[in-house]
C-alpha cells in the first residue's frame, strides 16, 4: 500500500478523461481503478442513508480510503462549541464505510479565530470518539501560530497544507507530523484553475520528501474538471 494517497474531492470522471479510466459498474468504481483515495464532501452539507455508505464501500477495492468531511453544523454553525450531539451521528454514518474509512476532515470557516479553550474541548471530544487520522483545515491567521500548532500536535491532528494560501504558513503541513494532508482548491481561480506541470513537479517532490507516515493530496478544483487530470498527472510524477 502506498504511503502517498492522491485523489479528488468527490469522484467525478470528466468525459474528456474517460479513456484513461478502466470500465466499471459505476462512476466510483471507475474512479477507484486509478486512485486509492477520495473525499466525501457531501457529508459537510447533509447526512446520507446507511445504504449509500455501504454501497460506496462495496464499490471500492481493498486498500481504498475515503476522507470524510465533518458537518458544517459543527464547524460553521456551532463553531466547534457543544458539538457532541452532532459529531456522534456523523461518526456513526462514516463508520459504515468499514475499513474504507480514512481520515476525518475538519474545515473551519475563515472567520473562526483560534480560541484555545474551544479548540481544546472540541478536539478532546472528537478524539474521545475517533482514534483514526484527523486533518484540520483552518483559515483564520491565528491558527498558524505556535500555540495552535502545539494543540493540534497534542491531539494528533494534522494541519492541512492548502492552496490558495490564506497565510504564509498555510502551504506546508503542520500540527501532528505523522500525518500530512494537502488540499488544493485551484489557483488563481478557486475550484476552477488547473495546476501547471512545474507546480505539480514541485508538489510531487514535497510529497515524497514528507516525513509523515501517511500522506494525502486531494484536488478540489473540480468545477472545471481539472481535479481529475491534475491528480492523474501528480500520480505519474510521484510514481516516476
């Protein structure tokens, strides 16, 4: 099993790239013929039926992993405060993936500043419920200070390396060093812009050089269909 996992947010296969994916009974099955990881972003917006989670697990091969995004009710509405009643049903759903469940992704709103008391309580409660990998994508500058980084390390939470940069430190992973997670939204136009070969070559080198035990890189520039092509190119560069 590769230490470096590469995939996209969702698992759409653009029509222009279909000949680069194997045939399969579903879009997810075709996607999983090329990639070993994907993000479930829809969990941020709503819950899903038990049958949906089980179907996703059944349509992917052994060794495939899903990152599952925490619900916005906990991160954006409650702002990490008093979230136990929201996290419990979310984790119960995510665990229906069985051994296909990978990290939990916690994306924070840009307006949410680091509050050590709130963050400590939220992460402690999350860790009491989930022992697997966790990645946090903060977007307020206060989360890139040493105190926030130390708190993430204490709770074994990786800080996402994100693009476009919202802070000079945001382009490199932080927090728990044993797990690294890159999340690339497209730049200069978020969700649309494709990454060019020089950027991908530098990214491949960074992934290979990471000291983390497990490394993820997810392309979220999906609106234009660029994510799948960038992920395929990066996979080739990493494997070269």
